C-alpha cells in the first residue's frame, strides 16, 4: 500500500466528527444538568419556589415621648434559594483537534548467488599398468533475502475548554422575578 493510499484509508470523518459529537453531547448534558438543578433545588413538588428564611436584628428609629430613639427590632427575611446559589451553566468555548500521522515504510531486498565448479584430473602413466582418475565437483548456492518493515504511528490530541457561561435571558428573568419575591417583614412579638 502506498503512503497516499495509507493516508487515504484513514477515517477522518470519525476521527474529527467523533470528538465534535462528544463535545455536543457534553454541552447537551450540561444544559440538562442546569435544568435539573433549577427544578430540584429552586422549586418544590408543587412548583413553588423554595424559600430560605432568615431572622435578624435591624436598627430602627422610633419616637417615644416626642424623642427619636434608635432601637433594634427583629425582622424576618424570606429569600428564594435560587437567587443565592450559582446556577451551573457550563459552555464549551473552544475545541481543538490535532491529528498527526507518521508512516514509515522500509523495504529491503538482497540477493546473493554463488556457483563453484571444481574439477581435477589426475593421470598416471606407467608401463604396464595404466591408470587415470578424474574428479569433478560442482556446487551451486543461491540465497535470497527479503524483508519489509512498515511502522504506523498515529496520535490524536483533543483539547476542550469549558467556561461558566452567562445565564440565558429566560433564566435571568426568572431570577429577577424571584428577587422581587424577597420579603422583609418585622417579627411581631407575642
């Protein structure tokens, strides 16, 4: 397979689309977490805002015998809990996808052959006995070596940066309405 074919066979759609889909799903889950938080913390089963009551002493000016005096009076404050808590609303601000592909292809091939022919002739001449000998040897050696080495290195880096986002206008309006429900009343002594 050539380098071009190798790179062409990489599924870039999944490699880039997969992390982006994950970011979109994470953003959706974050939104649902915000909705669940508002419903479970801010309202009771009857969709009435959950209120937190505080009592405190407050200096007030009273007139006794024609004189103005400052005295302390006990007050009760009822505050919707959602106005006191940060509402989790996370937004993915930036996503970076970095992909590196490194393909090393090495192919080695070597061939060697060795042929050898040996012969020897030996002759003896004599008077009566005549003798002769012939020796022949042949050897052939061929070796072929072939090796291929292909390395594939793929690295992928995904960086996601999430920030606390500004509240949507509907949530801001809800908090404004709840702030108007803050009520301060003097405690009547019994």
